[in-house]
């Protein structure tokens, strides 16, 4: 399964972190929950609760500007992903103490823990390339982010 099968252009977004609309970690999780809810019948508030609970255990900021917020819900029948880029970055309590620019969120059915772990590993591999991360951060909108992810995943089959 490709990551882009879990994602959709309407679940990819770019937010600039400046002025009155600046994002912090809780607001970024809220935006991701809103994006993720577009792929399910689960309310965004419930998804946000799951993402916040997971972050309370340990930050999903894995370093080099990347965070992979994730969680599981019993009422889901399939995995769903969303991506948010924040070119200016935001504080996310990352393991390297750096700001996060790319947030790739995944929610899965509770009964699919093996597939969930494989998906998280795929996300990590896809975002390993510094050049690719930089291209994502230069994307003008969510559709461009989605298209870049599709192309990169296709190139790395």
C-alpha cells in the first residue's frame, strides 16, 4: 500500500506561521484533526483528542523538522493520513529540540496495529531525504504538497 492511498489532496495543507494566525503545537494538532476528519465519519474533536493523548505520552517530533502525529480509533474502518507543512516551523518538543515544518498525521483502526506501524515506518522513510523535505516546504498549497508526495512515492517504488 502506498501512503498516497491514505492521503488525498483535500487532506494536505500549507500554513504560514506568521502574524495573528501563528500556529503552536495544540493548534497544529487541531488543524490536522480537521484535515483527517475529511476522510472519515469521525468528528474532528474525537480525532484531536486521540492525537493529543498520544502527544501527552511523548512528542511525535522525530527530528529534522518532521513530526508524525498518530493514533488509533475503534470506529475507523481504514487508515487515513493528512499532511500539514509550516515553512517557518513551530515548536513541537521534537527529540532534536528543533522546530517542526512537516507534520504527517496518521490515524488507524485499533485492530490494525501492525499496518499502523508499517505506515509510520513508510512515512519516516519517505521524509528521510532532506532535498524532498525542502521541496515540500516550497510547495504553494496543499494540492502541490499532495502531488509532490505522489511523485516522490512513485519514484521510490
